[in-house]
C-alpha cells in the first residue's frame, strides 16, 4: 500500500505544475493569437494593390515636393535670362541654375539681382568689383582696372561706353559694381537706374546653362 501512495504523489504534483504551466502558456497563446490576428487584419488591408500603390505614390510625391522646396529655398534656383545684356555668355531665354547657399559675391561672378536702385525687375550681370576694391574704367582705351590691375575680359562682346552716373574710385561697404558682357547694350552700374548693387539684393551666382540643350555649359 505504501508504494502506490508514493507513486501517486509523485505523479500528482508534476500534474499540478503542468496545469499551472499549461494555464500560463494558454494565456500567452491567446495574447499571441490576438497579436497575430491584429497583424493579419492589418496586412489584409494593405495587401490591396490599388490602395497600396496610391498610398506609396502619394507619400513619394509629398517627400519629393518637400525636398524640392528645401533645395529651391536654400540651395539653388532656375532663372530665365531676359534680354541681350549678357551676350554672348548668356543669350535671351537661356535657363540658368543659380546657387545661393552661403554665397558671397566675388569678382567675375555672374549674379542674379532681385532689383536695383530704380529698377524693380530681376537682372543678371557680371561682378566687376566688390566692397573695398578700387575701380577705374578707361572708356577711351576700353580698359577696366580693379585694385590697380588691368582685368582680362575675354567675355566682352561689344564696345565699352560711358554711362550717366559717376563711378566711385573705391566701392563702398556692402556694395557691388556690375556690368553686362554686352557693354554696348547693357543697363548696369554705369547708369543711375541701376547704380551700385546692395549685396543683400543679390539672389545668387549663376553656375550652369541647362536649356536649351544645345547651350548646356558651365559658366566658369
């Protein structure tokens, strides 16, 4: 009689432990099933090819628009050239990429200007001298001197003529002197309508011509 009692007790306690473990795992199993079911419900919704396609398409478009806005605001712009004042470097209706991130005007840069002294439209010109530099223009001999040095201007396409305003011997602080490459047909800092340009009115530096295709080029 003793042996069966010992065997019974040995069998009974593991059984109780197993029941506890079984209940524990049953609970986890239910939680796991709930998660799986929820996941399956979610997958079923997104497995619709039409809904999924338009969702990812809309997200891609929104992201692309945001990136473009950031780039056009802080890094570059596309500008249309209007007029002949920069011939033959730039032609009428050329499309130009202009960069403006952390930009400081320098000699020889081609820049886009938001507006001038008495001129409300954007213009595109070449920087001849910046603040603190001395400037002398010899109209008789068609020469331009910056800081006492004759500058080489292979881009000039026409005769250099005198304007209707006085040219300072030294460019004031925060100002820039600009001229077009087509000197005979350019309204620029030689004229009172344009005058010296405020640096803060410079939108950026022209870098590339991108259109028309036959005109694609780097400008420097």
